């Protein structure tokens, strides 16, 4: 009785953490909040979101009777090292390609954006992987395996359904598909969800998924200067400054701003 109760309480914590991810924008911790909006979000709000997310994951490991095994809340086996390296290299490669496509160069962030930007990428990646690739896939597998045991579902399909279901819920929770969001970042999030879910099921832990996810997000931030939502073309700071400068071949001749060749 106590065993089943703890599993259900853990499910409640998991659903609360999914709801917390839905509210990331209110706390300034969503991918599209930084640094595009121009006004930095409250540090206290961000810290509150981090504390609730990490604290919720830690409580989940205590409440659930077999969190490390059933919910994949562990690093995983050694095969995860190779998967993490491949995942990270692919993530860095696509980030460099994205920067070249948008800016024809690597566009480093402003110095002041590094502390909060890097912290947001790492902590958010950890919470995402623990909640969606760890706990959520674990509970979906728990449900799917019961269906397989009762003959309602063909054997061998539980893993695929659980990974796909977790990925769909993750994309909805991040709200990257909302109007005005960058569609490329939606595609990146979908790949992270699917590959991370597969790596988690294969290795039995979220270690490889977390390292790959964090590396991808950090690489995007470092190569484009944005956490995941590039502004519209022509609205970057350097583009605005370029339009304000005196055109080549012109010089100012009086205080009224008149110019001559």
C-alpha cells in the first residue's frame, strides 16, 4: 500500500514540475526570454524557478520508491559517455551552422550576459531532462508496460510510445510552437526530446541526454548571442547601430545634422 502510494505521490510531483515548465516564461527562464526582450527578467524570479525545479526533482527522488531505476534519475551506464559525446558534437555543429546562416560569423554574447545565460542553459537543461526524459518517460513506460502485460499493446512498442509521448508533452510545455517563435528552435527542441528520450531508455539514466542537451543550448548561446529566439532580421543591436552611423563618404557639416559629400 505504501509503495503504491509513494508512486502516485511521485506522479503528482512530476505533473507539478511539468506545470512549472509551462510557467517558465513568467519567471524569465524560458528560451525565448533572453536576451531578446531587452529588459532583463528579475533575478529573484529566475532563482525561484530554479529552486522550485531542482527542489522538485530532489523531492521526487526521495518520494518515489525506485526513482533511480524506474524514473531514470541517475547518470546511466557507461554507454552513455559515447552517446553524450556524439550528442554534444552534433549540437555544437548545428549551432555553428545556425550562426553562419544568420550572421555569417560567430556572434558572441555580450560579456554581461554570460553568468545568467550559461546558468539558465545548464539548470534548465537539467530540469527538462529530469522531468521529461526521466520521470515522465518512466511513468509512461509504467503505464505502457501494464498495457503490454494485459495484451492491450504489442510487445516492443512501449519504449517508442513513451519517448514520443514525452517529446510531444515537452514541446507543448516549452511553448516553442506558439506564434512568433523561431521554428528552427522548435525543430531543435524536438530532436533533443527524441534523441534524449532514446538515450535515456538505452542507458537507463539521464546523463547522456543532459550533457547533450546542455551542450547544444550552450553552443547556441555562445555562437549566436541568443538563448534560442533570434530577433527579426535587421533588429539586432549592431544592425540598428549600423543604420545610425554616417554613411561612408559623408561627413557632418553643422549641428543641424546636414551632410554633404
